[in-house]
C-alpha cells in the first residue's frame, strides 16, 4: 500500500471542503482533498451566498464566475408570500406581502456600505463545479472525487488515513499533520468521537428540481423566493416554496425551478416520488403542468451542532460541524466561513509561525456563531407558523374557512380588516430576521485568545440579527472602505489577500508601520503595513469611509488578521510600538511556546 504525505488532508468535496482546498492553496499550504462521491452535488441544495462569502470567493478568484452564472441583482431583490399560484378561488395567486431580500439586489445602502461584494445566488449543483475547477487549478491532481476515507488513526506525530479509490478498488494511505472533516458528518466525526446535538426531525422536506415554463402564471421578476401560503392547504410549509434555478433566464422566465414542500416527520408520502410530483402540481393549482423532473430528494430539517469542533488533529467543518434549517440561508455560508477561519490558522501553524493554541480558537470563535445562526433559523421557521396564524390559516380548517379568513386582509369593508392587516404586517416584519439578517450573516464577531481585547466597552448592538454596525473593536470584521494609491482605487480589505496580516495606521502612525515592517522582516510573518487617511498617508481614504469607521486617532492603529477580523487595536500612539505589536502577534498566534515573533 502506497503512502502519501501532505500537511492537510481534507475529507469532503462540498462547499466547505472545496473552499478549504482553495484557501490552503492560496496560503501556500499543500493539501489533498478526497470525496467519496463520484461528482460534485447533483441536487440544487443551498443557493444564497452572502456578502462575507462573496468576499472570500473574491480572494479565491471565483466570485466573477459565480456572479456571471448566478441570479442577476434585479431578480434577487425581494421575497413574497402568495395565496398559491392558480386555483378556483378568484384570489388564488394574490400577493399577501413582499419584503426586500438580502440587500434588495444591492440597492440597500447598508449592504452597499458594508462590502464591495453584493449578495450572490447560485444553486449548489452549479456552484460546486466552479469551486472544484478552481481548486484543481490551484492544486493539480490533489482534488480526488470517488476516493473514500475508510479508516483513520492519529497520534502526537500526525494522522494516518486509509483511502479507497472507488473506481479501481485500490487502497492507499495518507499521512498528514491535520485532517479537515467536511464530509457532512458521514464518516470522520464518528471515527474520532464527535457527535451532533440539538433539534432533530423538525420536518421532512422534499425538494423537486424540474424544468417548467411558469412565465404565464407568475408575476414580478424582482422576487426570488415565492412562499405559497395557500389557503387550500392550510399555510406556508404545507403550501410550498418556489425558487428559480436559471440557468440562462431568471425571474418568472426561469427555465428550471426548485419546489420545496414540508411534510410531518415520518410521513410515508414524502418518499413516494409519484405522489410528491402530483402533490406539487396540485399545490401550484396546475394539474396539467408540463414538467421535466430532474430530481426529487428527501431530507430532514434539523438544527444541530457538534459537541466539539476538534478532536486532536482532526477538525470538523460545514455540515460535519453544524446542520441548519434552510430558513435564513446560513448553512452553506457558515460552512465557508468555517473554512476561512480554520485555514489561515492551519497555515500559520504548519509554517511554524504559530502555536497549537491558535487552533483551539477555531471552536472558540466559530461554535458560538453557528449556534446563533441555527437559533435564528429555527426561530424563522416558527415565524412562518406565526404568519399563518395571523392570516387565520390552519391545516385543520377547511379550504373554505381558510379562504374566508385570509380575505379579510384584502377586503377593506370587512369588520376584521384593520386588526387582521396589522397582525399580518407585524408577522411579515418579524420575517425580516430571515431576509435581512445582516448582523448574523455579515456582522458576526469573535471572542477568543486570538483576539486582543483593548479594554473598550463591549458593544451593545441595536439589533444583533438585522443590523451590521461597522466597528474596529477587536473581534469585529474589518469595516469596508475604498482607498486609492497611484491612480488605482480598490477595497482596503484586498490587502489581506493571500493570507496576510494587515496593519492600518492613521495619518501620523508611521512609527507603527516601521515597527510592523521590522517584525515582518525578522519573523517571516506576511504583514502588510500602511497609513490610511484623508491626507498625507500611504493610501487615500477616497470616500472618507475609513475616517468615519476607524475609531482611532491619527496616530492609532488597527491590526487585521488574514480572515479580515480585527485582532488588535490601539486608539493612539504608544511608547514602544514594536513591543506592543510583538505582544499582540504573540497573543494572536499563541507563539509564547515558540519564541515567535521576536
């Protein structure tokens, strides 16, 4: 049996695994990715790609293709609730309510100010081939599908994994320093004693991927997600969710669609393909709809988190570490954020510039974030039931009773119209926690040993779910600002690309820059150092966004980690900037046992 040696073995070829492969390659770390599956996903799966994710994809060189293949902004501006699509009732298909969606097609000023990257939308079955192609380019011959991990042993010297080439039946071994388990929890977690805990069996969901022409029955091309809150069937999850899949046309003219239907857990009808398709057409009110069915998949909605994210030299990421309800669309995004958080830390440790303690901060930072994300996703599910209640809908009522109840929101002469309209308006407003969760998706913060607290008061967010409030307090993401140098204007965050630390000093902070350059030269740490300001600085703050958000004086400094989170901040000058930065980097990188940096 042959043996391959590589610093990092990645198990799993979905969003987390492929992102980890690309990130490690970008950071100069050799890796090998194996996936038991023969190909990337053949199912639609997740689709929304938040701004933080698109920033990562920009660094990895795939964002442009994702935007090109994905939903245009004009078709990614809203979500709406409808009384079904077609039917005998004259109000069938009528709009119940409409909300802006994840930045309103990059028209929401908050989203524009937050990031140079708009929200993206591309189903996973079309996203993953793009990621795989790029991973192959960056790491030729080291992205292997249809190769299954069948055994794993670890000790203080590394991890020995046995891999089976499922095409040939040949087994081989991989000796690695570390393993990233991004296999959806199918294999590695159980081998190392990591288990998933939380809410299981919330609902059984059935997803139908089909080609169909719905352009004649749908309206409003700005709507991405159509929630069919159908009185004939009692409400939102029993009515289905319709989402366009492209690939060439979007909005109402999309050639392909994903239709998601909720069933009580254990309902045998969820597994009957013919019944599901017939039920879908009934829900649409289009029994004779001409469709080409590509796939019907059944999956269980749950909200679970791994009891730990690390077992020795093995780390779990993505669905192997947490599984989300689809509401709020944070599952795939969280997986990619996991990969970013872990990979820059592995790169520093593998290079000998950081101690093992840095790897412990992966769980410290990511687990609280995904726990909040899952709690919000579960809450969003409950909010859907609350909307049904506000509409007066229930599966226990007859269709006639449900139609009579919902018509009160449209009939201004109805005695219950004012009260019921207010109830529905409030229920729709609550759904903004699903469709404008900028604080969760983009503004999440970290608290760990890899963050140097500056003693400033803890921030009190206005709304931790809905609003992102820029700050340079350590643990917060680097605020977005455009800067210019020698005629070129670019996002400040781009200076971290390639796994670099970034020191940003005020206009009079040259002493910080000189200290950082000395540390970089003596330690080999990739550290870019610049002054940024409105005048007399290395980089011009062209729109004064940095001046507005920086929260330091002209002689202060912000030190940003490679994942674009603030690791250290000094509001002003200090007596010995080199000593201050050395201590900060020593704390962030857990290098006290390595003697780095000096």
